[in-house]
C-alpha cells in the first residue's frame, strides 16, 4: 500500500470534517480497491462504520484502538460516487447559450454538469430564438451600473410655487403614469419566471427592469403626493388599454407591444416632461426615469431584431398582434381626456390664452414625435417604410 | 388489466408517497404491475398483512418480529425477502456530555437517560436492553426519559432521537440513546457540536427493515418483485433519486439472524406480547 492509499487522521474526527480526507484518498484508487485509515479520535471506529454504510463503501476493522499510528480500518471504495455521474449532461458553453435548453437542466448555471435524473422544470421560454438578444449581457451590465436612489437623485426639497390647476394637472399626469408603470413592472416580472435559467442574462435583465419600474412607481407616487393628499382619476379606457398588454402571453409579441411601441412612446413623453414640466422635481424625475426607459426600449428592439433575424416570418405575427390590439381597443376612449388636457396645462404652465396655445402646440409635437419614434424602431426591426407607418398609426391612443 | 402486486408501507413521512409512486413507475417500465397501500402505523399494517390485504410488507424490525411471532402462533410462515444495504449491521450508541463524570455504564445508576419513541428499536429498545444486560434495570435503576414522538411508527421518524440529543446538550438528561449514524449526522447539523459529547457505550449489531411475505403470497410475483429490487442499480438515473430518498445504495437479499438482539429486548420488556396475542387470537377464531 502506497503512502497516498493511507490516511492518517491524527486527532481529527469524522465529525470535524475528517471524512473529507478519506473521500479524497478513495478517489485516488479504483472502485473495489482499498485504503487504510488510522487516527486517534475516540469515536473514529463508530463514525467510520456508519459513514461507510451510508456512502456504500465496505469496511474491515483491524483493531478498535489505534496504537502507534497503526491503521484501524481498511475501506474498499464503493461504486456509488462514480455511478452517480453516469449519464450526466453538460449544459453547454458558459459564454453563449444553446439554441434549446432542456427541462431537466433545471436551475443549473450554464456550463455546469447536471446529474442524470435531475427533476424537470417547466420553463416555457426555452429556446434562444424566442428570448435572446445580441446586446443582452451589455444591457444588463449597463442597467446595474445605472441604478439610482430616488432619495439622493431627486431634489424633493427644492421650492416651487404652482397655481392650483397646474399642480392638479401634474397630479393627473402622475396618476396616469403610475398605472402604466405598474403594468410595466408586472409584465417583465411574469416573464422572468418563465425564462429557462439557461438564458440567465435575459432573466436577470427582466428582473432589474421590474426593479426599475418599482422605482418609477415610487417616484411618481411621491411627486403626486408632494402637495396633494390623494391621486387623480383613473379611467376605464386607460386600464382597458393596459389590460391588453397584460393579457398578451407571448414574450415576443409582448416585447413589441410593451417595450418597442409602449415604452418607446413613453420615452418621448418623458422627454416632454423633462423639458416642459412646470417644476424642477417633475423635470428631474422625468430625466432619471427616461434613462431607465431607454434601456427597456433598447432591449425590446434588440430582442425583436434578433428574433426576426432568426425567424423572418415573425414579422407577420408582430403585425397581426398590433392590428389585433387596435381592433380590441377600437371602441374604448383611448387616452383619457383628463390626461390629454393635463398635458396641455402642464406644458402651458398657466391658463393664459397664449400659454395654452403654446401648450397645445407642444402636445401636438409630442404626438408626432411619438409617431416618428415608433416608425424608426419598427423599421429597425425589419418592417418596410410604409408598413412601419401604417402600424405606428394603429398604436393605442393611450400611448402605452 | 393484470391485478397488481400489492405492497403495504407505513407513512412515517410525506416522502413515502413520492418513494412508492416512483417505484411504481419504475416497476411499470419493467412490465411489473405494482401498487401500494399506506398505513399510519405498523400494528395496523401487520394486522392487514395477516388479513390478506396486500402481498408484501415493508416492515420495521419490530413489525418483522410481530409478524414472525403471530405466524408461529397461527401455523403460518414468514420470510424476509430483501432489505437495504444501509440496514445491515447497525449499532446504537449511548452518548453523554464530554465533561460528564459518567465514565461507565454503571455510572448511569439513578441518572436520567433519554430514549426515543417507546417502540423504537434503535433509540429505545436495544439501548435499554444494553443497560439491562449490563445490570441496570431500566425500570428501577435508571430514570428513563422518553421522547415519545409518533408511536406506531417504530422509530422511523428521526424526531425523537433529535429531541433526546437536544435534551442532552441542554443538560435536561445525563445520557441520550441513538443509532450510530445519527451521532455523526447530529454533529453535522450542529445538534451535537464536535467534542461536546462522548460515546459511553455501543450496542451489538442488529439489522433494520425488510420486505416480509407470508406463505399465501403469489410465488411468481414475489420472485419477480425480489429480482427487480435486487437489479436496481445506483448507476441508473431513473431509480437513483428513489434510492436516495429511501436511503440506500443497493437492495440486498433478506436475512433474519441479526434480529436476535431486538428479539431479546422485546422478550425482556414484553413490548409486543399483547399485540401478538390479540392478532393471533383473531386469526385463529375469525
Ligand atoms: Fe418605467
Ligand atoms: Fe419601462
């Protein structure tokens, strides 16, 4: 027996980690071969016996007490450990996911070795085509780096003085934004739980996107309640529009409706608020939120570009989804009058006729900016000029 | 549909359903129609076995002795056909605190000894026999503190032994009894920190559970069931999770000589006499 086949535990007990030395020594010999164990821990023989029993190794005792470092037992390596890794599966490359992630890879990280017989998990989004985007790892890193603390980032204490009707208009716009942000939180949170963890970057990105939206709900709520005791009006038409987003269960179609068209339009709205809001708190909130939204839109566009590239027929499905949503919302009011009027007032800053005219014009420009933005993104994904224009025109009047 | 081969098992834990459902699927893949029924305690199961409710019992060692004795009284024969590798050659230990003045079994006189459920072979009956054979009558010479969790499960549930170990560390008892493997397990869990305890005594070897059949069981089905059990390999991923849940690496042929120690214990403590009388009489005068 060579030195490596002999384990000297000294006073180290099996109940203090001594079994690791034995495990290690057993791995150096073939199944069926033996190692010798010696040691002085008083419980050693009893512990060796039960440990070998549970690990499936045969053990022969030489003596119950170990005098002069004489071995006390011989352990014959059992086949359980090697048997365990028969048929284990590799989960591919650490840097790039596979096209299809099997259910029994489960929660294992990419490139881990998975024991055969591991349980199957039902992650419905399990192919690279339906979830991936070229940019996803970079977008996630960017999102992490750009997290901000509302307490520090927003000048909550800055003083400003608004006429009552202008403050009411701001509160109404915030009320509208809050419910839109709520939809924007629920949707990625739901999909994050459906994505096979093999595509971890997408799962992580959606998780942080949900966290972004949680922060948006927070800051809009806080702004609304800065000078008022309660929020404004929530309309049936606005909620009907958002409900169609929540009802969309297809990840790619949802990405089109929510991220590319909805959050894309919101980006214009936030820039509008950053420019024209009547108080510094709202302006700064809009600026910070728009940075997050730009990433959400970027992922939506990147994913759809990827998907269409892999599967060009996807464009038809996207077009049909936009048309279907338009038809479903055809009989609703769309953007509520209260929000529309509030935007004009907010941009006007007062009820002076000249100011109102200017506010009106700014809102007209906003609506046209939203349209241009949508057309640009639809073309980027692969739609023709004319198709992009007609599809953009079908987008909900609720903006989101 | 062929009538399935029926097993009786005791639901000592919810995982029992997962285990036998899994084995049922595995047997089905090997063209063997198998089903199982669960009892809440071994006494019901042994009675059910003699009433012909099922073909094979997954019996605790105490249930095996109950079945063996009822069979002897009623002119029947019983056989242990297979068992787990991890149920062979077990021992129990009596543990004291490291700093305890107790150095030998005799020092336990008038001390408090924690045991498990009253029907637990490993945590109660066999350790108490060890005390008795060393000259300490468990009823007079020591103060036995029972952690009577789930009586009827024959100690299959580890809870009683863990409570006994906790009581030892807390100083509520002077010694605690447990199966040898649990001393190491409780060390790993932190229930018995390393070096906090000392093993005062170790019992002789005994075996644990087995698959028991009575003479009326269908011979061919029993043979096929046993053959399939013994063929299960830890290398096979379709059965390995079940073997892990059931706590074995390999099924072995049954053997009965190592129930002698427990038999001595129940003779001494009359643990199952009343039950054996009751079922034997019912079998004889149905
Ligand atoms: Fe948002
Ligand atoms: Fe967003």
